[in-house]
């Protein structure tokens, strides 16, 4: 039932009544789905003012800097839960009790290995292939291995596929990295937690024991949590749109990975590190800031402000704390990190940044952390995809359970009118 009605008046047409719905929190939504039957529809380029679905998973208030997963503030989850607990929450709607948590963790831990034939796929890629291209291809190919769980109408099949993807994504991500540097892939270890296992597979070798630093593991776990879901962004919308056709879940997640690969979406933290390299040294920061303030100069500071958050990015505060912990633990003397700290200081104190609310965002701090840990630039978006997999799967499951119609956006056609073909 609609909460109330809105009336649309278009010259030459009778008034059109449209239902207005109210969510738990946030702005009201005018339902315009009936307009097409009346010979008119809306234009909303980039879908900035359009709700494409009804969802119970994540809520964002960009004006107030609020991000809730199933009602829980992101900072409380990042500081008190681990990534798998957040996965459970996103997928099931409630936090797990101790027994449920133990069972969920056990299933993930015991299904991290991939089929040896999947492992052999990596040998078919060029040595310098981008890890995102490998991950996208291998995830899509999983549908050829797991015929036993491709009936999307079966809740058990969906559950099995969801657990497989969450379990195996760190392994496949680390294998992409190992292939890119010519090292053998390591098998996962069941005695390590999710984030520690990923770091072990990334940096360990068969030659010697590798001890995972718990400070770095916790920082990586927070990165996964802070990237787990972000409402109807481009990649999540891609997963839902692909899923609305009835496509198998592996293809849907591969589609999400492809969308995330874009530099305007998942590549933002890569852009931060590239910017630091472009600035070059700490004594050139003031000049870079001056250029960034000049609207006629093409130079832009990356990692400041956010399209959705018009105040502060609630994930950034948590990421800043993790960043400080990592840098203190490693004691790194890196010129790029010095540039970053100087930029951070300016952004928090300079009137220009404060008035425009251009605060450092989550990509600014996550890029610094990943660089400090030793993650190469081409793996940044892979790690984003790893963390976002749980959110993609939560939305995919929600869409299937809600019997959503196939997505079919409309367009405002501006091409030629009807014309006849004439032989020349």
C-alpha cells in the first residue's frame, strides 16, 4: 500500500496519480512504473534520482554521513565484528549467535580450495595479464565446474553457491597475483582466519614459513568489511541486472567484477597512489593543492570527497585508524606516505577543503594501507572485489527471492525518424 499519492500534470494529458512509498528511513519514493502504459516515461541519466529496487540490506544517508548494514552502523561493525560475521549479517539479515558463527566460519574455511583444473586456468594467461582480467574470467568459468548448484530457484543451490564464492574468492585473487609475479600458488590453510589466509597466500612461498602479522591481518579484515556493500552502486546494480535475466550466479558476479574494474568505480584507490607518485615529494604538496584549487587546471586530488557522501565518508574514520596502526607497526619511511599524511593534514585544516567538505574518503586511506602492506597497484581493485563479493551475493539472493522482473531501462531516442532505404 502506498503511503500517499503524487499527481503528475503534463500539458495535453489528464492528471496522472502516482503512488508514493516511504522507506524505513530516507527520502520518499514516487513510483513511476505505470507511466510507460500511459505513453510517457521519465529520464534520469545515471539513475541519480531513481530507485531501481526495494532492498533491506544497506542504507546510506550521504548528507549525514551514515552507512548502515541491516541497521548496524558501519563503524560499529568494523570495530567489533570480523568480515565473515558481516557476511553472515548481509546474507541473513541478523548477526549470528556463537553457534551460527562457528558453523559459518567452518564452512568457509573448509571450502577455500579450488578445483585443480581451475588452478590450471591461470597458466593460460599471459605473464603480465591484469589480475582483474584473470579474476573476472575465472569466476565466470566456475559455472562449468559446479553444475550441482546452478538452479537459482532452489534456495539450497543459492546457499551452496554463495558459500563457494565467499570461500574461494581469496584463493582465486591470490592465485592471480602469484601468476603475475611468476611464483607458485599456495594452498590455503585451515588454521588461519579469512584475512590472514589471504595474506599468507599472497606473500608466502613454499621455500620458508611465512608468519602473518596480526596488525596487518586486522587492517585487511577492516578493508574487506568497509568494502562489503555500498547499496545500489554500479557493480551491485550490474549484478542485479544480470541476475534479473536468470543468468547463473557465477556469471552475475563476473559481471559485477567487470563493472568494478572501471577507474570511476573500483579503481579510485589506485588513482590515489598514482596521484601521490605524480606529486612526487612532500615539498611539492602545497603546489599540488594550489593547482587542485584552480578550476582551470586539469590536475585533481584523488581520494577526497565522495559522490554519495556530501559530508564525511563514515568508512574513512575507521580506515584512518587502521592506517595509523599499520604505519606505526611497520615503521615505513616511504616518500609517498609522507605526501599522503601532508595532504591529509591540509584537507582537515584548510578552509577551502573544510568549506567544500572535501574530506579524505575511504579510498584515500585504503590505498595508503595497501601500499604499506606491499600490495601492488594492480591488485587494489581485486581486493575491493574480494570484499564486495558478500554484498553482491546478498543483493543477488534478495533479488531472486523477491521474484524481480527482468531489468529493462528505457531511453529518450534522439536519432533519425523513419526513413526509407534508397539504393545509391
